[in-house]
C-alpha cells in the first residue's frame, strides 16, 4: 500500500468511527421517540441532521465532497425517485432534496433495535429480498400508504449497491411500483462508487455527483417504462463517472474498473 493510500485508509477509519458512533446514538434517540410518539417533527429533524452531518464528515475527514443537481425535475406531489445505488452516500445526498421521503429498505435493516424503530417512524418501507417477488405486494401496499401521507418513494431499482461502470441489473420491484402507484418516476444518475466503492475499505477524495433527471410520466407499458428508466440512468451515470476520471480522481483505478473504462471508451468510438 502506498503512503497516500495508507493516509487515506486512516482518514476513512476515523470517518467510520464518527459515522458509526453518531449513528448508534441518534438511532437510540430517534428509535425511542418513534416507539413512544410515532412520526414526529423531532424524528425528522434528527434524520435531516444525520444526513447533513454525514456529508460534512465525509468532506472534512475523507475529502469526499458532494454535488447534487436537477431537483427542479422532481414534480410536486407524490412520485417515485429511482436512483442508481453505489454507496451509502446515495442516501445522505438524495435525502435533503426529496421533501418527505419514504425509502424502500431491506427487512434486515428494519429489524435492528432502535435503528429499525427509527426507520419505521420515518416512513421507511420494508422489503424482504429473500422472498423475491412474493414480497412485492406488501411493499406496494406500504408505498401506497406512504404516498397518501404525502411522501415520495425512494427506491434503488437494482436492489443493492453496484460497482462503478458495472453492467446494470434492474429488478421488477420498480416496475411493479410504477404500474401500481400510477405516479411519475424521477431517475437519478450518480458516480459515488468511484469514491466510496461497494467493497472498498478506503473512501477516496473527490466530488461525488448526483443528478435528478426529467421525470418519466405514468401510464407507460411496463417494458417501455423499464427501457426508458435504464436509458435515463445508465448513460448519465457513465458520463458522470468518465468525466470524473478524466478530470482526475484520488482513487487509483483497479484492474476491473480500468477494464470497464476501456470497453466503454471503445464502444463510444464506434
């Protein structure tokens, strides 16, 4: 490991200590409030602070900055926000722009004491990934209730974090939500995986970017909608990623990332 990477690993360790420490404390507070009083303004204030502070800690402690644009593309009223997912940064960065979000979260997170209680009080929607398609009707029911409460649904269509420039793997949950709720879908492209990778032990300096893209109108056929969603998110995420690499990033590209970069550049030439 180079000296630069070793220093960045130390910075990352300090961030994780602060991040995990304050998350535990805030989860205990927010979870207790959620159990006692349900949905409250104080609970939402804690959630907003958690997201804001983590963005600040990332910048100060690791050098990973944040830039989000395009929130003028979020329509008023109920909608689905469908975001690329590459790291926990995606949660912190998107949250402040979504009004009252209801995140679709895996069941395992909702079962964590205090953290899960807090998540429920913040309108999070539970999905049991082990049940596959059988879990979708319950997710849709929760999402419909959240829309009725004035929330915007936030979902990661691939269901899990993906590496930068990895081939997409969209699941059917987003299609079922779209066809059942009959609301617009706002795609979100981003490049955060370059700096906070899926399996990386080091968070690298640089500016992670996310962009809310023009909404997809309701009422399309399922296959047409899914094609439109992919055509919005994937090329823009690729563009943001390659632009960041061209401008220079602190992370040394590993063999897999370099291979994906070369394939994409060759494809673009033709």
